[in-house]
């Protein structure tokens, strides 16, 4: 792949991360009534928790890819001086 394709993929990974993290938060199960039996609670909560965990994990991976891409772009803009790009990588 050429450099332009990698640039697009790196930028798109930031959008993908935002969508996956937001979806992971929205899928999280809501509150149940206080008189629910434990078996019903597990049956209700387990699929939502597994889905939430998967979405947030994929979102975190996409976010790390975006941070690495952002560091690459900043390093290239700084012409090798690396004044700000390590800060971006560490804060991500």
C-alpha cells in the first residue's frame, strides 16, 4: 500500500474508535428491579456485558492505532525534532 492509503486508514481509525467506544457505552445494560432473581439477572446482563466488553476492546485497539498514526504525522511535521510527538504517544 502507498502512503496515502495508510494516511486514510490512520485517520479513519480515530472515527472507528469513537463509534466503537460510544456503541460499547450505549449497549451496557440498564438497571434491573431490586426483586429480580439471580438467575434472571445473569441471563439478562451477561450478553450485554460480553458485547460491551468486545466493543470497548475493539475501540481501544482502534484508538491506539490512531494515536500511533497521530504520532507519526506529528513526527513528520516536526522534521525529526520530536518535541511534541512523544507527548502525544505517552498521553494516548
